[in-house]
């Protein structure tokens, strides 16, 4: 296998010195200065790592890399999902076999044991977990050829991988993700042996020595284009950040990734402003002007807060802990979007709804109600720190009325003028622009969509099934006993089905 001169130079610089034999060192060297590059773009945004954090978990990247290179919150969340934990266990066992075939064979032959009893090579906890999921990699004490174990693992991954694709945001091509986790022709001994040989000879071309189906013989699969980037050409870890990963993933599949807004995160200055405020205050009340704020962007902000809190707790710095948002008060009226109704399921903070009636149809009173609510919270509950989620500058009057309280404004830059930002800065009021916080918002968007579609359909369907049955019996002049009617009702409830044709039209059918 040959590499381009440029790629070979990059790989040589990154390559670890392998010990004699076929075993790769488990210590991952720090990336060189170029690969640990500035994760910041020209306009100050940082590069997100939500997608690569999910991918890293699934392929078995060691836990100690979460909270550093990848999101610790992603690791903790996926540890609670059997579909993800199963794939991680299978991939981790496969990685060990591909990286340490000689050591494993020696242990198996010398001790007449099996894969699940050589902890120096493979963590037995993976086998124990898989056994609980009714997945067996080994049977008895019979020694197999290692490629046969890999074939068994590949089959299990193929059976389970589709359950994991929903973990990725909807804007990611999930078939491309699926192809990374699958070994090509993974049920054939010759193909598996070829993959083992390739990884043994090129272990450092794989992220953290974890197998993915990546064309390592293609230089363009490692070189990122320079557009909108600080460095002219970047090579190295293909899973360093979401931008690089998505560009290269689409490229190796003969496509082009163009949805770049998805792979950027808020600037360091924005993040620091938020964490500084939360580090200085506790028992914060978040007041949300639902007419002037976005529920999805607010959820992304909470994702960042959770990640920052986990990272600080992991570092064990008690004096650097973030204060808590003790509750959220939503001020809205019937004009606001239904997504606010599902926010409570995602932010893990007590949420109170304050629906504000309108005296005149064209005039909202949300800002007045929110101002009164803040004063009430200040005087009755003793709250001394507030976040105001709104791009409306009218709340300066509230801040003047409560000079002893601390305020932070969570605004959207598309609705928040630079003059307002400079004014608040001059007055010592902290601001945070929430537009660019990156988060996996697929869950809340899909939940909001499901709830809204369900509500709309239920509003259209105002039929009582039992009344319809009675009316139909009368229309058809059917003489049915009460027992016959009851049996037919039960039959309808069991066999009622809603069909959707290619044009989206709904129809109801009662199967025989």
C-alpha cells in the first residue's frame, strides 16, 4: 500500500514507534502542533465536536479522552443507552483483536482459555455486558481462528448498527455513518484477514487506534480543504472536530458537505461570558420572553452548560464550579410556538409557564408580565441573579429598577443590535449571544414536530368511534344485540389502521 508523499510525511510525523512483534502500543501520542491546531475560525467561532463525540463513543475510543477531545456529556448519555453501549462493546473487542492478534493467540494457546478470560488484552466487562444483552462472542473453551471471532462480531454489529443511527443529528447522512462501522465483506475470512493486516501495518492512520472503514490509501481522505479555515491544509486525526469529519466523510462517499452552519460552535468569548456569570452567581432564575427567543437555541445553550459543568467537576476544581439555574419561567401567549411545551423534557430544570392574555389582539403584554414576574421573584423569593432570554432591549427598565440584582441577557445576534450590545456593556450588564451554540437538537425538534402534528391531526379528527357505530347501525337498520356491538367495537379497536399514500393523504382502514 502506498501513500502520497504529502500524506506519508504527515503520517510519519504522527506515527508512534511500534514495539517489536505485531502488538501496537496503547498509548496515544499527543497530536503534533498542527493537528492540535487552533480550533477557531476567522470570525471567532469555535468548531463543534458533538457528532465526532458520538462516533468516538461507538467505535470504542477510551473513556479518558471524553472531557478532553470529546464531550463527556455524550459519553455519560450514551452509557445509558443499550443500543450505543452494545456497539461500543463489540467495536472495542474487535479493535483489540485487530491490534493485538499475536498476544491474543499466545494467550489462548498457552492458557487454553478464551477471549473473555484474557484481561491483559481485552476487558472482560465487555463480554459480561454483551452476555446480558444475549450476545455471545465465545462459546465454551474452543479456540477459533481470530478472523472467525471478527466475523462473529461483524455479524452482531450488522444486526445492531441501525439502532444507533438515530443517535446522530438528522442532518448527518446516516448511511455514511453506517458504512464506517461496518467492515466491508465482513463475513468472509479473506476480507477480514486483509483488514487485520491493514490495521496492523497502519494503526496510526485510524483514530485512537480504533477501526473504522476508512480508505487510508487515499490522500484526499485525510486532507481538509482550506476554505474558511486558519491553516491552509490540515491533516491527521479525521475525527478531530465535526467540520473536518463531515468534509472527509462525505468526500470518501463521493459527495460534498456544504451545511457548515451545523459544525460551528459559539466563540470562546461568548462561552467565557456565560461561564463567568454562572461561576459568580448561584440560584439563578432564567426569565424567557417566548416571543423574542428561540427554544432550540436555548436547548443548545443548556447542552453547553451541562458539558461545562461535567468538565469542571471532572477536573475537581471546587472553587471553579458553576452556579445553578434554579428555575425557568416562560412568559408567553397563544401566539408562541408549541416547541416551548417540550422544552421541559430537555433542560432538566424546573419550568414554570406564565401564559399572558392579550387585552387587544395586536398588543402583547409579555414584556410587562415578565418585568412584574422578575420583581416578584426578587422581593418574595430573594433571587439576586437573573438571566433574561430576549433580544428586546426594553428590559433595561427592569434592570434599573433592581440595581442590586445581577443580570445577563441571552440574545440572538440576528435580532440584537450592536448599539444595544454596546449599551449593555457600558452599563456593566453581561450579554451572551446564543445563536452559535452547537448541540444535538434533533431530539427536541422531532419531539416538537411529533407533538404539533399529533395535535393538528387530532383537531381535524373529531369522531367518536362508538357514536359512529351506533349511527351506522341505525342507518343500515341492523338489529344487533349489546354483546354483538361490544364485540364489534373491540374488533375495530384491534384492527383500525391509518394508511398514508405517496402524496401524504391519510386514510383509515378496518382490517378483517
